């Protein structure tokens, strides 16, 4: 008892010490690139999402945690704005198809990402490349003179900047460039709608919104979108919520992570030092004998020896039909052509064999007495059905 108390005191002391260390230690800045509306970390989008009602006054802002296919297909939208911000955009073929159809019918899609991949990039004929700069910030500006600022906007990012190395010049308008005159913001007309593609997703994050007057870049960039209802994407995120699990939540937070590790270590130590001493021999228990099959065989022999073939046949038929209902999930009240086709599809037994077997069943049901040869024929037919349907 005293030994157990000693282990408990050590464990409790360890938790208290860990709690005090984490409580008074300085908190590290989380520089993850999440782009999520719920994250107040430097590269989250909490502030931008909070500003959207001011940028789109009196318009509905809808958050979606689902792929574009689910949102656009289910709602059958032909207008509105769809806003996606992430470090990379690589939608699958179904999502790309819906986004393209949405834009083609008059929708507006604004995507800020450093890289565009897959069918989406191929469809819009865009390609981005990375270039290195001195320092950790990049100057960008608009080509439109009414939006152009005398001094460039400078944005800090943890990743090297990207630019559009190629795009469809016939249908594309250049909206923004960087300090090296490389294109980083374009407008591509598509059907009745428009795609706005921006290579500077870090410009829309909390850190850069609060930095100097760089919030003006966001309002100007989003001003290209019409005053319509807007869908805010939370699915195509580097740290999207849908990818979180309870364990990942624990491991992503230092306090919870160390508490988890300490708990695991304590559990292992307890098993090593206490488990062997208190482990008892597990007795061998003889499993109960299954007498059901013997009982069925005995009853069957009884009916057979008493020549009560009709009664035995009806019981086999009843069990056989119940097997079809419970295992193949089919009704057995009527034996129509549709019934035979469905049974053939589920078992692989040809329709002619099935019609022959169920014809024999109907024939036996209609008789008051049957011969031994008939019940033998029925038994062979049913057993063959079992073998072929299970094989």
C-alpha cells in the first residue's frame, strides 16, 4: 500500500511541476501557415474573416468546410463569390469541374495561393514559379492606376515568393506585379464569370494586415469582386479543421503534449514494475460443446425414419426461404421473373436452375404426401444452392 502511495506522489508531483513550468514559461509564437478563420496566429485569417462584413456590407458570408463539389453541386449556384486562401491550391477533378462550371455560369472565384496544381492549373493554363529575394519580405503593387500606391506594399512570409511564369494572355488581365515586375495577380475571364488568381496569400494573414498600412492591399484586391454573397472556404487549408483529431490537437499544444507523454511514461513504468507481480495465471476454460447440429440431425433422422417426408420437406423449405430473406435480403412470397433475375445476380446460379428448384418447391407444397425420391431431389437442390451461392 505504501509503495503505491509513493508512485502516486511521484506522479502527482511530476504533473504539478510540469504545470508550473508551462504556466510561467514564455509562450512561443506559432508560425504555422494555417490560413484558417479561427486562428489568431500570425499566418491565420481570423482578422480578414472578421473584416469581410465591412468589405461586403449587407451580404451573406457563408463558411464551408466541404469541397467545392459539395457546395456548388448541392446548391446549384450560378452567382456569388467564392474565396479560397491557402499556400497551395490543388483541387481534385470533381472540385475543379464544379468551380469551372460555377464561373462559366457567372460566378466569381478568388483564389490566393502560391502554387496552383493539377487539372485546375491545366484548365486555366497557369503556372507559378518560385524566386528568391534578399530579406524576408516582398514588395507588391497593383497595375491599375486608381489602385496603385506610390510605395509598394511589403509582406513578410515564411516561404519564398512565387509569381505567374505563364498564363493565357488571350483571356487574362494583369492586375498586380511585384517589385521585380513579375506578375502575381491576374484576372481570367471564363464564360460569364471570372477567376481572380493571386500569388501572395500571406498578404491576407493576420500578421500582414496589422503591419503598417498593408490592410489596404486586401481591401483593394477584394474590391474586384462584385457586391454579392460570399462563400469563405475552410476546406482547402494547410491546417484545416477537418484534418484535426483529438490526438493531433493534444500533440500540437506543448502543455497537453508533455502531459500526454508523461502519462504514457508513467503507465509504462507502472506496467513494468507492478504488472508482473500481480499477474495471475489465466485458467484454461473448455468451450461449451455446440449440440445444435447434433439436435438438428437427430430430428431430421426421426422424420425420415417415420416416412413423414412432407413434414420434413416443409421444414427444409421454410429454413431455405428464411435463409434467402435473412442472408440475401429478398422477399420470397412470389417467384416472378424479376425474382429469378435478382436471385441470379446475387448468387450467380443460372435462372433455369433457380426456376427448376422453386418449381419443385411449389410442387411439394401443393401435395399432401410426397415420395422419398422427391425429398431427396429437394435436398440435393437446396444443398447445391447453398454451395453455389456461398462459393
